[in-house]
C-alpha cells in the first residue's frame, strides 16, 4: 500500500510570512498533485509534477518534486489570508487507477 | 479544467431513511468516478470506485450494502446511503480522473453535506 505523509498537519501563521509544506512517501509515483480545499467545497487542483527534480511556480506558490519522485514540497511566499485552506498532496497511480492522498495540511493565515 | 457537479449540496434526513447523492461530469465523459468521505479538518477517505456499466469497487471496511453506487451512464454516478444513521453524517465528495501519459489528476465535485438526525 502506498502512503503519503504530509507535515505539518496544522499551520497557523501571520500574513506576510513564508511557509513550506512537505509530502513524503517511501514509494515512487508517476506524478504528484497538489490540491487546495476551502471549507464546504471540493478540492481544486493546483499543480501536477511529473519529472524528478521538477520545480513549478504558481504566483507565490512554488512546488518541487523530489529527484527520486517520492517526495514533494509546497512553499508559499508572503502568505495571505486568501491562502487559508486545506492543502492535499496526492500521488497519481495510473496502474492502480486511483490517487493516494496525504493526510492534509490545514493552513490558517491571520491578517 | 473538467467540471464535476454534485446534487444536492446539502441534505438533512431522519435516521432510517435513504439518501441519494448525484455526481455528474458536465463537459466530459467519465468511465470511472470516485466517492470520498471527509470529516472536519481531515483528508479524503476513499470509499469506492464507481465504474460505468459494472459493479463498483469498495475500499476495505466500507459496507457495499449500505453505500449503494450506480454508474449508469458516462456522465452520472450516484451514491445512495441506505438506512442512514447519525454516524453517517459527513461531507461526501465525488471526483472524476483525467488521465495523462504520466499524470493522474482528479476533478472534484463541490461536495454534499449529509446530516442525519
């Protein structure tokens, strides 16, 4: 069974601070996705990383896929209250035909 | 990106009754859809994989006779919670995958909040 561990589980910071969320696994994934979910809504796809060592930027968000394709990180620069939400990493497994989700990181950014 | 809808967005029912939740892919066909359950501030828990034209595949520990799944068309999957009890109260979310050569992305519905009284 493939498992994804996210850390930290909860994070509360002030507006303007930087933060990093980690997603680690002992398994190799063909791709890894990051999603953000706001309360009462479904998760929304932020990014997909496929290549080991890949770095993708989405405005103030930087996503990195580990060289061995087992881990990933999400870095947010100058966090804003609008970044508040549940961040989920997920390993996409085309062979298994489903995604494996991490435990999630609940981020609260205080104004 | 692909759009997935769910109906209803919230429902309150009495203990012992059944509730049906619909999941629709609006601008694409989905031979596979997934149903998840989520508790507050927790991650998604996969309940079952819905397969168009065949039986659903349930995750270990999920009662298939209680959570009935039907995937009768390429754009619609339904989850029926039978004989609902207060412990079934939760946020239920469906998703449909977009499969690339190396990627496996999920497009989620907005979720259904079920409250059983």
